[in-house]
C-alpha cells in the first residue's frame, strides 16, 4: 500500500520532489522544517532539474526572532503612523486655533474701530454743544452789560430828574408866602 502511494506520488510530483520523498526518512514526515512544497506541473517530457543544495531552514529561535523583529518593526511603524496622525491632528488643531484667534482679533479690531468712531462723534457733538453754550453765554453777558448801562443811564436820569424836582420844590417853597 505504501508502494502504491509512492508510485502515485511519483506520477504526480516531478522527479526531484519524488526523490526527496523517497530519500527522506520516516521521521522526516513529522519534521516540518524540511517540507518541500514544490507543486509545479509540467506538460511534455520531464526535464531533470538541477539539484542545487538548498540552504537549511533557519532554526526556530532565529525564525521566532525574525518574527519578533518583524512584529517590533510593525509596531514601530504603527507607532510612527499613529504619531504622524497625532501630529497631523495637532497641526490641524493649531491651524484652527490660529484661524479662530485671527477671527477674534479681526472682530476686536472692528469693534475698536466702531468704538473710536462713536467716541469721535460724541466728541464732535460735545464740541458743538460747547460752542453753542459759549455763544449763548456771550449773548447773555452782552445783554447783562447792556442792562447795566441802561441802569446807569436810568440812574443818572433819575438822579438829575430828582435833583431838578427837588430844586423845583425848593424854589417853589421859597417863592410861596408862608401861611
């Protein structure tokens, strides 16, 4: 039965693979390190393949260390990728903050400009009101001065009229007989 299995394998496998299977000891079947998975198929006459000495597969610790190194490299690559993504997110956040600060500065500048314009208008209004008040005060002062002059003139006239009247009264008394 085993011969029929080998014969079937010889028909299916190329010559090199069949030879390897025949030469391999029985314990090699359980040894997975030297498995030959060459399943090539050819049409036409068989050609002898050159048998190059195959390098011995690496020992499991070396294979594991390669796997560990590959895992570490993959982890490092993933970490770099995550770090790059974080940097990208941080840069985007900084750009957003900068844009927000620029918007706020622009809004504050516009607000300051409006306040300055309002203050300028209020100052102009106050200057106009002050000029109007000064003009009214000047008119009032002129009016007071005119009234003072009129009062002095009236007092002089009254004084002269009173003097004239007193002198008239005195003169009348002197001329009239005494009773």
